[in-house]
C-alpha cells in the first residue's frame, strides 16, 4: 500500500522544484533527478544549446534514446536466451525418443 504523497525538493540546473512523491519512491525520485541534472549540466556545458527549456528537451530526448536502446538490447538478449532454451528442449526431447 502506498503512502500519501509528500513534497520533495529537487534541483535541476540550479533551480529548485517541488514535486509530490510517495515516501517509498523518494530515493528513486532523487536518483532520477540527480541523473537528469547531470545530463542537463552536460548539455549546457557543451555550449551549443541555450535556454533551460531547450536543455531540458534535449536531455529528455537523450534519456529516452538511452532507454529505448537498453530495452532493445534486453529484448534481443531475451530472444536469444529463449531460442537457446528452445534448442535445448528440442534436443532433450529428441535424445529421449
């Protein structure tokens, strides 16, 4: 059962934001905010993108790309494992006939 939300303060590009968050998710939210801030700082440090809103959009695009790449790699690995297990099952069945 989740607890009622509480207000958590996070800082992104030096600006403080207050967000509602269940107590059990606070640690993960703070980690996510730190990761986002790190990405935003790196984009801003690159000097090619100006404005917090544009930096936030580019960070969101980069993080979404990372997520999709990781999911695709996990799907490929899962598919490979399932194919291997299927081959083992087929071989075991053939050996026992």
